[in-house]
C-alpha cells in the first residue's frame, strides 16, 4: 500500500495484535482491567476500539467510505484487513482510506487518554484523509517531458519588492533560530543575488542592505553559521513550506511535527542523498 510510514507501522502493529489497547495491556499485566474507557461496557480489543465503540462509530458515520460487508466484532483486525484487501484488490485507494481513518481513530483515542481534546468524527476523518492526500501529492512522480519538447523557459527579473521579501524572510529565519536556542545554523536561500549581498560579493539596494546588515549582526550570536545559495528545484521542502504558509493566517511553529507533505519531501531528499553516497 502507498501509505506514510506511520500508517504502515500502525497497520503492522494492529495486524500483529500489539497495539497498546486495554486488552493487550491487561494481558501483559500492565493495567488492572481490560475495559474500554470510552464506553466502559466492552473489552477494548483493537477491532472494538476502531470499529464498534461509540466513539469510533461516530467517526464511521461521518465518513462516506462504504464497506463491502458488515464487519463482525468476533473478527481480529488481521481478519478484517485481509478480507477488505481481497475485496478491494483493484481499488487499493479504498483500503488506504480505511487504514488512514482507523489510524485517525487510534490517534484521537490516545490524545483523549492523555488529556487532549475530543475531536468530532468529521474532523478525525478529514484530518486522516488529508494526511493521505498530502502524502500522495508529495510522492507523485512528475510527468516526463517529451524528448522533442524544447525548453522555452527564459529568465525574467523579479517583481518590485521581491528581493526585499527574500531578505525579510532570511531575517525572520535568523530571529527564529535564536529564539529556539540553536547554536550551529545553516541558512539557505534560492536567491543568488541575496546570498552574494550577504557575503559582500554583490550589491544591494540601501533598504535591502539595512536588512542584511541587521541579519549579520544577529547571526554573530551563533557559534557557527553559514549562508548558502540553493536552487529552488533542489530544495523541494522549502518550496512546499512556502506554499503551506499561504494557507496560514498567523505565525505557526512546528517543533516535533511538520506538515506531512514537507516531511515526505525531506525524507525523499535524504533517501536520494544516501543513494548517491
């Protein structure tokens, strides 16, 4: 299946019966009982928690995915997954959606157990399917141009204010790196003109030069710092993050998790780098 690694790992654990459900923890003498904390009336097996508990049925009622048969609570997750895989043999995207929603239910259940907010079923479905869509979009193979197609792309000067915007973005990056306590930092920009100006090998307008001088002063607080030029086509994560920023109305910071499409692009870059060594 074409799934993010976290969903593959979740599926593997669910199929092998080693998710940390109450039933599994009780069997290993970690908890005092095996009752489902959401409904309190059934043993919390993997399938009960994902398909039959009141909390999970609310999620499935908010979902447009239609199952080809009625799942039996006596089945294991592996039984259910295998039957769905056989039935949806030519419709893998449906099985991927089912797994994603199951993972969303599991994630929401854990958040609630750790004093997090309970999310409505429609939100769980939407977030799970969005994760899947983002992953597919980030891993979609680009169309190969025809061999007889000529590249007609020509350089055009940036619009007014573009260079200043690049400089302000660099300034914000330096400020943020200091705020989170980083000591050794490498800053990248896809504007060769800006990087040349930072290094003192190129000219800049007086307004931009003031920003650059402020950037260099702030950077002195780092133990090690470098400013490098990176072509846009060689830095897909940054380009995706810029696209994501257009959808954000206020400052957003990701310290442990970032948008999934950015994470997948970073993972792809790491994989390509490792294969080239």
